[in-house]
C-alpha cells in the first residue's frame, strides 16, 4: 500500500520453502539458509554487507515458518534500488561461511536451551509436539538441537542451488 506522506518503503521477499521442506534429521536447515544469507555474500563479508546496508539507512531480516520463508526489508524510498540490489545479492549469492554457520548454530542452540526459562515458549513447544506428533510440523521451525548439529555447509549449498533461481 502506498502512502506518499512517508519517505520509507517496507517490502517482503517470500518463498513457499519453509521449515516443512527441511529434510528429515536436518530441521533448521531453511532457517540457517535464510539467516546466513544476510551474514555475508560471495563478494562481501558480513561486516561489509552490514555496513553497506546501514549506510543506506536500510534493514533486512529473515523469518522462517512452517510453510514460508521471507526476508523483510525497510528502506528510504530513494535507497530502494540499492537495497533491493543487496537483497538480490544475499538471496542469490550467499557466502554460507563456515565461521558464520558455526556462530549461528551456537546462537540457535543457546536459544533453544533458554526455552526452559520461559513457560509460555516451553508450553508452545510441547503443545506443538503433542498436536502434530509423528509429522514434520512437530519440529520447531528454527531446528532441533540434534538436527542443527548435523547440518553442514554442503547441505545449505545444495538446498540453495535447488531452491533459489534468479528470474
């Protein structure tokens, strides 16, 4: 929806490739893919990518649900083309650096461990597991600890080649 009084643009790039597309034993693969895409490209390190994005006054954030995955963006209207160029680079040319993968995996595992400190979040996990027992929907979209430990860079590269096509 256009509002000419605001000098900003909000946008979403979405895909029907959510967590339900993660192979058995590799839950969290989609989340890692989308999040890592914003942590450096083949041409730019994480710091360079973030610096360029911030220099434009723009932001990008990844989200993965059961059925969809998306990157949400916010930028000044005059910076839309450059921001979309960065989004395109992130989606089509991610670095999937091993150090970034290891860091993100550690962050996710720490977050999953912290679920026990929040009753509402813990209840949601157990409710999901009970309601969808025996199906892929019983998995947490961000991944299960044992599965996250199994995901290798090669899994991400292979899935990216299959799923992300320009055009």
